[in-house]
C-alpha cells in the first residue's frame, strides 16, 4: 500500500520580510554614492576631453592666423559692453577646427565682415552686421559639460535662442577692456599685470605666451555654468560677454575664486542672483564673469599648453589671479 505525504510550505514572516527590505535599503544606500562617484568621474573625464579639443582648436587657429582667437570681436568705436552690436565669440571663430566647418561656412560672410571691421581703423560708421548671430541656436556637443543641468534652456536676450556652453575664454583676471588688442592689463594689489589670453579683438599669440609666464602656467579656457533661468545669459557659447563665453574681472573686486559663493559676484545684464547655488550675480550691467562648475569643489581649466588641470574652489585669490594672467611675472603655485 503506497503512502502519499504532503509538506506544508512555510512563507516569510512579516518580521523576516522587513529585515530583508531593510538589508536591501542599506545596500542601495551604500551603492548610490559609489554610482554617483563613477558618474561624476565619467563626466569629469568627458569635460576634460572637451577642454583638450578646444585647446587644440585654439592652437590650430593660432597656426592659421598668427594669433589666438579673440574672446570676442568688437568693431572700432563700439563699446565692448554693447550687447546689441558686439561680434562673434572665440567659440564661433574656432568652429572650423572642431569639425564644425559646415556650420561655420553658413555664416562666414558676416563673421569675416565683423572680423575685418574689428581689426581696421574704421569708426562705428553705422556698421552693425549681426548676421553671425544666426549661428547662436546651434547646440555644439564639444561645448557642453556633461555635469551641466541647464543645457536645454537657451538664453533669451537680444533675440533669444542662445544655445548653452560651459567654457569661457580667459580675458584675464582684471578689467577686460584693459587687455583688448593684447594690452598688458592693469596691475591689481601689486600682483603684476593682468593680461588675458583670449582677449577682445585678439592680439595674443603663442610666441608672446611662451615669452611671458609660459603656456603651462597660464589658463586659456575656464569652466562656466549656464544661468539658472532663460533670462540669465551666463554660459552661452556664441555670446562673448564675461560670464557668458568668457571670464574676466574674476580675481578682483567682489569675486575672488572659482565657484565664488558671494552675492552679486558676476556682472551679467539681466542675470539671476543665486548665491545659494554658487551663482551670485548683479544683473544691471556687464563686467565680471567667474569660473564655475558642477564638479565637486573644483573647476577644470584648459591651460595654454593644451593640458587640463583641476583647480580647487578654495584656491587663494592671489594664486587664482596669477593663473589667469599671462604676464604677471610669477609662475603660480597652488596654495
């Protein structure tokens, strides 16, 4: 006679289930910071590669034109803060050297007109060829840092639709107007001359860089963050103003070091003052633009020799000044 046996299956008790859930939650909590670190490391590497590409492009521009690209072009007799009449930025001028030649050629006539006018001795004379601005809405992958959270919100001043970008030509740590056409710049706090590298209307080349503080000691391209709202033009690649696609006046006055947390630290017309997210800004005019990044406690900087270095947010103002000056006469030391 065969016998059949049945076994009762025991399920999880409520306590056991809660313990399992708690263990899973702990493991997720331990894993998330590691995942975030990996993501940030990947973003930082991609950002560094962007800066290297931009550095090579600037060197190629120098080889072809005998000087580094201007931070922006401004016609003679036109004030460099006149947002309606300024010319294209350095990021427009190097497009042929970052595999964007087709885009550049669509607007080369207007760009060349402004370039020639900026270099001539002509006065303003009614010149206002702003056809180059039609390039402004194109998103350029090389100009976007993967850590940027506002890349899809274009700036809306002067016609609007200004695509975002996270890299700024270094006009020098002092007043951008003093270093235009390759001028020496002012001497602030006894720290030496404040000449920039990519300056208004150009005039700096690799030979002068090598003969001054040296290419490995001087920043050529700084990191920028996009403005936290459409009306805030910070981080717009084609718009050459400080804070938008350049840095300037950013180791003097009321802005001192990368990722400055002070209120009103940048000066960008129409911007939002958000010191709570390290984006302080005075919105009544143009003048200052500080290096800023979403990378933890640092910005990445493209040096004039093509290398890329991380600069910690707490760097001394004097050292930051000297890193951004091509002709202060002192090789910087990070302290």
